[in-house]
C-alpha cells in the first residue's frame, strides 16, 4: 500500500511537471482567488455552519491550487516569477 501511494504521487508530480509555465501561473492565480474567497465569505449573511463549510472547501481548494501550481512551474519557474516581481518593483521606484 505504501509503495502504491508513493508511485501514485510520483506519477502525479510527473504529469504536473509536463504542463506549461503559463498553466502553472494560471493555477497560482486561482490559488490567490480561492484564498480571497475563503476569507471574504465571512462577510456573507449566512449561518455559521454554512460559513464554516464554505471556508473549509475554499481553503482546501486554495491549498490544492497552491501546491499544484508550484509543482507545475517548478524551481526555475518560481525564480522567473520572483524576478518578474523584483523588476516590477524596481521600475516603480524610478
């Protein structure tokens, strides 16, 4: 059972790594949206049980999108994203 689980996780990682950098960025954008929605639902006029359910579902989706997006973009892609933000920040200072 343990070996099967490890093989399944490795297969999923390999499949995610085959996806494009742009796909990874889109998944990371969805991650941010799910995080925002998971905390914005507190402002809705619904019962506490419904709020809790929404928070659990949306927060779970955010975490899933986060790890999937990071697996898709990889280390080099994450470096590209950080470099883009650094360039953008230095342009704003000028």
